[in-house]
């Protein structure tokens, strides 16, 4: 197996501003570009301009047919590529949105190595970075966590990120070969069950935001430790029964790792199963958190776990500056008045439930995360799921997790005046728990031990 070259979708828009540092070649020709440029989708043309002293000079123009096959990425689609003319060449994309739909969403300029490709999809331009997998990983490790993290944590994350991406590429190829369209939605009059995964990206391998893996090019300063961690594990993959593991990770499992099928499609992976995030099971708990009474006790208390930590030096390894704006992630609490909750649910679901009378757990996963939640309103009752859909519906961005219990305060005429959600963990909780893994690394565990704790039964195999 050779080291793959991958394509990362960075941003989309009707126009995208970018600058080229060093020499770049246009569409593999002798035509050289450098400086600040603007690419714009205007009517049925894609125009590329050089920006000089706030003036626009047209460099190239190409017709596109937005209603035809020209934009279907079928081999005949519009495509424009600028390739670096030397190892020192890099490019910058302006106003890239990071943390899409999260409470800390913002824009920043980002710099990248490799090639820059533009395609047209969904009536917009999409900027794609084309580069080698190992170069991509150096950035991912520095973007997902601090570049000053412990060596063993960095090595573990390099193996996970490499495995996950290659598994997604294989999954994407398999989906393209299927005659039936992949569906991530089950909808009836009384139920809306949706999960969010790989099918969202058809024209590139992976996106650059939290939907996939955080990738911010060479914007985030890397360190020699990161480079060494990637190089020392180069080509190493998590494998199970000769298949690359779909190696998931989240910020904080909340003390119990969730199972794959409860978050995404109903397919069980034996290496993505329930794991107590501890050397031994906490005493005094029923660990079958699919049961409401057991989940209630687990979530309302604070059992010992690797990820149950307030050590700032450890947390700073995993949490970048904007992540550290989030506090109390192991156990957390959110309160809503009746007006706040009913307005929020209507806005986020586009369904008018009327007054919210109750939030009833219908099904929980292995970590106590809600898979199906019944929203009882004065005008409408419906069950929603899976975990991310629940988190999206009950927050302006995302709840920290769907592992929560509900308390109500009585109002008038049987309508609650207040709802309190008490919750556990941050993220979907499947696979590696980043904060737990950081604690394990700080306590002297090797990257192999960290990986096999969170992915029981998997093998670590060097494939290239």
C-alpha cells in the first residue's frame, strides 16, 4: 500500500478570496500565478481575478452549466487547480468558517501546503486542498489538540486519524458502487430519526471541520514532537478482521464509551463498543446505562474515570483556546424556561409543538446517551433521534451530549415553567475519549495501550 493523496474540502461560497505565496501553476500548464486572487461564480461563468491595488484583473474565465451535468463531478465537471511550483510555496484562504454551528463558530484566514482545487457543487464554489495523507495528519493532530501534547497521546491520535480517514475513503467508494442511495433518515408521522455521517461529502474525501476532523492546514503551529509522532507511526492503522477500523473519537465520553450503532447507521462494530473509561468498574453503579434508573444515577453523580479531570496542564493538551471556553464538560447543567424551550425547539426543528409538556427518554445507548427522545407538546408529540439530532434540537448550537436527565418545575395548568437538563460528557462518546486519552498519556500509558483501551480487540498494523 502506498501513501495516499487525499482531498480535503475547506470552504464553499459564491466567491472565495485566496492568496498564493510563491509560484503556482494553473491547471498543470506553464501559466504561473502568484499574489492575491478572487474566484467567483457569476451567472454561468467561473471567473478568476488577480487583485492588485483593489483593482480586479481577469485572469481566466470558464463557462459552467449549473443546470446540467457540468457540475455533477462525473469527470466532465468544472475543475480549476493551482499546483505549487516548489516546496516552499503555500496558499491562504480568507474567511474560512470553523466550528460550524457550534457556540464558538468564527471565521479565520488559513494557510495550506499542497495544491488548491476549485469545483462547483450546489450552485457554489468549493475550495479543496490536495495533499499527502501524512502531511494532512501533521495538521490534524495540531488542530484537534495542542501541538505540545504528550508524545503517546499524539501517536495514538495519529493512528486513529489515519485509520478513520482511510476507512471513510473505502466507505465512500463502496457507497458509490451501490445501486441504492445511502439514507441516514427514518421518518414517519410520529418519529424523526436522523444521523449525520460520511454521505454528506460526495466530491472530496473529508471536510476540514468538526463534522469530520479539524484540519486547519499549516495555520496552527506544529512542533517537532507532532512531526515525530506522525513519522514514527507512519502507515500504522487500526485493523479488525483485516478491515481498517472506522476509528471514531470525541472530546469526553463522560465515563462510559458509547457504541457505534447508537450514533450512526445500525451496524455493530465489535471494536467500537461499550468501555468503562477506567482501570476498573466504579463501585456502587449498575453499568447497564440503557436502563433509566442506572443512567439517572450515573449522570447525576461523578464516577471516577480517566476523563474526569480538572488538571489544566492535561486539558490544555486536548482543548484549544476556543475549546477552553467550554467548562464543566464531564458533568454539566442547562436550564430553560418554558418560553425559551418551546421557542428553541420550534426554531431548531421547524415544528410547532406548542407548550412543551415533557421530554421523555425512550431509548438510551450504552453510555446513557439518548438515542430516542419523546417531545410532548400541547400541539404535537414526536420522537426524535439519534444523539446529534437531539443535541441540535435542544440547543442553539449543540448540547454537549445527549447523555442527560430531565427535571421539570410545575407551572400553571399542567404546563411546566422550567426544564433542567443535567448531562454527562462532550460529544458522541464513541471510540477514543480525547480527554481520557490525555490523562492516560500523562500517567505513562503507551500509545498502544491507549488505543487498545478504547478499541478493544483491534490490531495495530503497519500498512505502508
